[in-house]
């Protein structure tokens, strides 16, 4: 049956039809709210798991050491002590009969009094109390 209200004809709804409309409206409302919550919430950060081998400082395989001399650089003293070989960049690659193996990622490192030097051996002017040590290490 139709009811007229200010010239507008409104169909009368049955209880069954109202129930269906309420159900559909509720489902749509839940979908919209769910989508808003999903896209508005911060996403959990991606978690990656990696296993690393325990890092150990290896004992040097080969060393060469000598005392410093007041006013003389470490490279000059090294040349006085033994035969050396340098690459085109000036890095020491051989001391005595021990040459580093680049395929094994080896290099000669330069230490002064047990601490790795922060400059090259040509730039380090030694004192009489310095202990200069060269160690083959890997990178």
C-alpha cells in the first residue's frame, strides 16, 4: 500500500524487506570500517632474520717487527731490515720472503706500539721507544 506525504508517494516496507536492508547496510558498514582500519593502521615492519658467524680476531699468520729510531720513518727502517716489495699504489705486498696473497684477501698491516697506524709507514716518523710491527691480515 502506498502512502502519500506532501505529494511524494512512499511505498510501505514490509518487516522482511526492512530486515534485509538492515543486514546489507550492516555488512557494507563493517566492510568500510574494516578497510579503513586496515589501511590506516601502521604496517608492521618487515623483520628479517640472519645468522652471522661469531666474529673473532684471528692471530696474525705472519709478523715482522723492529725498533724505531728517532727521526727515521718506518718504511725506511723496514727497507734497512729486509727486502720488501711494493705495489703500484705504494702498499707493501712482500716483506722478506712472505708475500701477501690477494686471492685470500691478505694484506700487510702496519702497527706502532700494538696499535694499527693511522697513516702510512713513510709518513710515520719513529722514536727510539717505538716498536714497529707488520702483520699479515685479511679483509
